[in-house]
């Protein structure tokens, strides 16, 4: 076997087969079957060594995270994960790295019945690109652009943990080892909110996944929907690992600007709040109402009745999807 | 605009819109519409700076070639190009580079009515990954695995030009400036054989695109089809730029092992040779019969009636698609 065939062997093995994959990793292209009345959602994310991750990240976590960040984009559209294409550029063949990385990748992909149908292996600086595709009913489009004034703004899970984990690694905040481990678990093994996204399809007016911090991602919804929002920062949900262990301003900063949460932010009309409660009862994901959409453009932060200075709204942008 | 938004702006502009793209580059995912009775072909190729190309390659050629190598995979399956996802990793924002690169990319993509529906822009060592998707009728699958003993082996166009261009750049062969330019045109701006691939769908028993040299790529067909082949090397088609200008052995080496030709190699049953002639009359691509499939496994090279030593069959493998 050539070294490239060695690499490919790690990704050919260890995964389940979907019925709609006519031809997998063995020809010039993979061939997949389409389903009537079904749209396809397509997303691509790249992770670059030294930029998006360093040697502190276990390879298994890298494999998990590469799948998770892509599936999180599918979740935001309410799509059901189906097919993955992997482009992996590596400086050299490291079989123990490949074993761990592919195990992490297959573990999460298999959980969501998602099949790696092809890709490319090349030599060069470590760069990981995944294109994920998902299926959704053609009459249920969940995008960033449907939020209306009066809609309530929700987020899933808790915010700021991944950013806090990074800050702890850098020594910027001090947490105990158990908390550090809990925070790193959230940084290394984020959970794409696939089931929640599908449940939201008929209920939510807009949705986005929180990858760059709530302020930046909610602002994408506001811009695309041509509305504004009032956010109650005192309502932001934090994990036990964060709560009470670091300053409130620090928590708030991580939640608003930290990134890497991979929770969903979405908007629900007043009339659908009851339906949301019912839908959530079956899927075991907590959601929190954190504000309301307003006609007046822009994002305004409130702590109770006090509006916070606009400097806290500003954010740094970490990347742009095409 | 942030630097990533600057990058994205070059790819958002300058392209046409397909009717089946419901949502393009503006949300967590692109959304595309499926067509009944239609399969989707998916392929991914990566080009890494310093590995697959160097500073001698004009950025416009890079954009063209990135699309061409992916569309060539679609051509080998007889698929009609539809959607592209681009992952671009760059060390810094170079607007003149981006302008040229995106122009080359859009030029070829637009020619084939292929739309860039999304992707990711990241900072890091220059790496270009494209995932291309194409459409094909569900009852016409053209793969590597249908070749039968007695089928005739054809190749499109001419072979070895790209490898000769590289050899000339390295000073390994000597050609005049006009020839050098003709050869580099083939290296920098390969033509994906899209129309030929679609014409072959109902006629050919197998097909592959020639990216690693005819010997390696034909061997993939032989392996997948569980057959062998007799190749008449004296029938290999060469361009005017190659013919008579370099030694015959050198020509033959470039054609068999050079790579980067992006022509198609395919097999046609005896009974369909007439149909092939008719189909080709309308598409303006020359094809040449270069051998025949045999039951006995392995690839055998003949110069007239003389079998060449098996050492000439051996080849170096440059990469593996998953």
C-alpha cells in the first residue's frame, strides 16, 4: 500500500452504510440517491493546525469536532445529516494519529447515521476540510431570515464554556481541575443540536448555530431578517462549571463573544411558545428565552431594565462562510 | 468588511444562478433542490501550494484547474456539473491574487452552468479544496467496474502534454518557446471532458479520468472490473507539440506515467463501436482506440507485436481519493 492508501484505509473502515449511497469510496465520484420532495443542505468547514487547534487537542476530539461543527450547520437548517466528504492534508503519515482521528470522526458520524462517501488525501500542512450534506422536506425551510418583531429569542444549552476552557488553558482564568475538564469536554466534544433543529423546523421563524459567540451570530439573524433585538444578558444560560466560579462580566463576555458553543439561537412567535414546550419535552435539550425581536434595527443588551453600553455589543469576527 | 468578508466577496460575485439553488452563500448551509429519477455524483479534490503547484502557476490557472480536476471526475461518471463548495485557506489577503483566482474559477464554472453554493475561508498555508456535485439519470451508471473481455479501450484527446510541460520547466527536456507555451496551456488549463462523459453514459462499459497517467488509471478499471488489458503503446495519441520533438520513449513515459492529462479512458463493447462514432460526431472530441480488455488480469504493453518489459508498466502513485 502507498502512504495515501494507508490514510484512506482508516476512513474506509469503521462506518455504517446508508441505503441511499449507491457508490461510496471506490470510483471517480460517490453516487447518492435523491428522495422526492426533499431538499439538500450543504455546508463546508475547515480546521487548520496552528489556527483552529493546537497540539493540546487530542486527535479523537479533532475528528469529533470536525464532524460536529459541520453537523451544527445542518442542525441550524433543521436538516437530517446524510453524507460527508473529507479532504485531509497531512505532512506525514502518523498511524496512531489517524486511528484516533478517524475513530472520533466515525463515532459522531455513525451516531447520526451519516456516511463518509469520499474525499481526498494530500500531503502538506495539516488541514481538515469536511463538506456535510443533509436532507430536509422541501416545504420546511429554516433560515436566518424569517425573524419578526415580537418573536422571542431562545438559545439551547449553555453558553461560554468552550471560550472559558480556552481562557483557562491560557491561564487567563483560574478554575479547579474538575471544572477545567468539564469545560474542555465542551470545547473538544461539542454536541450538534440535530434533533432540536429538526423539531424547530415547523415552529421557529429563524435559526442559526452559535459558532462565533451569541452577539455575532444573533446579529446575522437580525441583518438577514432586517430587524433588531433586545437581549436580556441576565437571562443567559451558564453551565455549573462556569456559574459562580468566574466574574459575571467574564461569563457574559464568553457567552456573547467567545465562540465554539455550537448551540442553536432561534426565534419563536408568541403563538408558538406552547408548541415549542411540547416539542422540547421529547428531545431532552434545555432552551432559554434570552430576549425579543424588535422592529428597530441593531442589537441592544439589557441587564434587567438597564441598557448596557454599546461597546459590549461590538465583537470580533473570526471567519466567514461563503 | 473583515478580511474574510473581503475574500468571500470575490466568490459571491461574477457567477450565474441555477434554478435548483434555493439558497446560496448566505446562511448556515446552501439549500439545493433535487430532481426526480436523478442521482447525484460527489467528488472532492485538494490542491496544496508547494505540493500540487508553485509560484510559476498563474492564479487564474489555479482557479481554472481546481474546477477542471473536479469536473473531470464528474465527466468520468457522465454527470452534468451542478454545484461547487470551495474551502480556501490563505496566509494573507492578496486581492490581486483573489481577483485572478476567482475569475479563473468562475470562468470554467459558468461555462458548465455550475454554481458556487458555499464554502469556508480560513487563515493558514495556501490550500484549495473543492467539492463538486453533478447530476445523472438514475438508470445510467458509468463506473470503473463494467469492463468486459473483448471491450475496446479508448482515450480522448492527447496524452503526456502536462507532464512534458513540467519536464520542460525543470529543464529535463528541451522544446521551443511556442511548444512550451502549448504544453503549459494543457498543464494550466486542462479541459474536463464533460460532454464526452455524458455521451458515453449509454455506450461505455467503464470509464475513468486520466489524472495519474494512463497506466495507473487504466489499472484502476482493470482492478475494479476484475479483468486485464493489452495496450498498444504505438497507438497512444500525442499532440503536435510533443510529436517529433522529443524521444519516443520519453513521450510514452509521459503518457503512461505523467499525470495531469484529465482526458477520459473508457471501454466500449465491439457492438457499440458504431454508436460511439455517431455520438462523437456531434461533440468535437477526438478519441483513439489504444487496446483491448482481456480476461487474464494485469496490464500488458505492446509495441506492435512485441511485448514491452513489465518494468515499464510499473508506476508511481501520486495520491488516493477516499
